[in-house]
C-alpha cells in the first residue's frame, strides 16, 4: 500500500500515468458526458479510498473542515481568527501527539489550504464540495505541497479539458524528470555516500560541519525533487500547481531566500499571518510609531510559526527562530542603508559583493537547517 502513496514507489507512478493517458485519450468523449471537475473529483476520491491507509480518517477530517468552511463562508463571517483556530485544532492535536487518531497524512497542508480558502472567499467566492475536496486532497500535493491557492486551483478546474494538451504534457514531463533526478538519484546518492557516513552524535567540530552541509544538500534535493515531481505530474493532469523552489542558494539575503525556498509556504505565511499580525501590532500605542520594531516582531513570530508548523520540538522551533533573526537583521540593515548609512558591501566590486552575500546567506541557512535536522548532538 505504501508504494501507492504520492511519489513513494513505482505503484503511484503507474496509476498516475494510466490516469494521464486516460484523460488525454478520452478527453473529447468525456467532454460530452461529464465535466473535467467531476472527473478530477472522482479520481481524487477513488485514489484516497483505495490507496491511502486509513482513508476514513482523512475523509472525516475533510467533512470536519468543509462543515466549518461552509458555516463561515455562507454567513460572510468577517473575523478570521476564530475559524482559523477551529480549523487548526486537529493539526494542533496532531503536533502535540495527544491521540493517534489525529495522525492523518497531509493534515498540515490540508489545514493551511482550508484557512486560505476561508480567508480568500471574501474576494473569490465559495468552492463547491467537489472543488473543495479536489483542492484539499489532490494527490500530487497531499503530503508535502506545494501549497496551492483555492482560487487558482478552481480556475484550472473551470477551464475543463482545455489544459489537457501535448504542450502541457511536455512541460510537465520535463519538470517531472528533473524532480525524479533530484529526489531518487542525487538525494539518494547524498544520503547513501555522504549523510549516512557521518556520526550525527559526534561532537567533533569537523563532523558537525560535515553533518550540517550534507543534511542541507540532502534536504534541498529531496524536497525540491518532490515538489518538482508534484508540479510536473499536475501539469500533465491539467492543474498548474505553482513551483516551490527557484535556486534558493543563489539568494543574497534572507528575504530573497524565502522567495526561492519552499516558496508557497513562505507566501502563505506572508499573506495569512505576517500581514494580519503586522497590521494588528499597529494598534498598540507603544509600537505605533516604531515601524521597524513592528516588522521585526511580526517577522520573528512568523518564522516561529513556521518552525512549529514542522513540529513542536525545540529544534524545529529554534531553526525557525534563527531564520527570523536573520530576516530581522537584514531588515534593520536595509533600513539603515536607506536612511543614509554606509552599505559595507559596496566596498567590494559588484561581482564580489553579490557572491559574498550569497556565501553568508548559504552558511546562515546551513546553520539553521542543521538545527532543523535534529542532528545537533546536544
């Protein structure tokens, strides 16, 4: 059964390619009898029922979040904090490891997608049950994203069979192949011949540095590979799932790094947590005229949430905190330069300056991700 989970084995690829071939061969016939939206809905429900272990728990979670979604959206509920908490309740219990019943695959991504759908319903309208189900449980993005937006997903569903073209198969195939190369070749080689050879309990400085760089390398190729496969296969099905990575280790600063690394999570947190929190903090009299302080408080809280979203263990949270500190320092430095302060990087020629920034950012990211790995011998 595990080989049928998204991108976990040959079984998933076989049934996925069969579905892609079926869609493209019979799209003209299907178009006369059944909508594309219905076909995707039936395919998603069938896949979850037969291929996902303990699928009934996933369907129960789906009904739970859909009922809440319907109540708040149908009544044009303006305040979003309360529904967010109610929606996130099962995920919180999952993170706290209170009861095995809440060990539901994809629960974090389902939670974030539902919150987004509620918040954006004011501007984009309500999803039907079929659209909601397909959006939340879409197999390629179920376990590890990317975190799509409901209105974008809905747009693809409404286009019907229009996106089922040979051109999109070709684009999807190219992205899928890169993902397979990253995850199943490079990441596996890194894990086998580098990461696994290191004693993660060693307190020798060289071993710790080696462990940090090997894990960061493995994480990138594994996660970027998974994301690319999700995007590529989605394209072949007619769903234009957004890209999740864009050369993150070429980023010269923390802000640019999170525009390139796990892009959909970063933009989600910016839109649905950072911006509302930043606006809310202006209500406090002490903070009202302290824009930089407000920004940095919101930044650090956002990255702490990112850490806790991965798990309520100290190394996830501390890793998020480190990224928050990096972003706050960069934010303060940018403001300092804007106000006439000397930009110390201009001392060097531009080519050296940009690569020095990248060097600093890469090593800062490696340090934070080393804690994220849980391999730090403390």
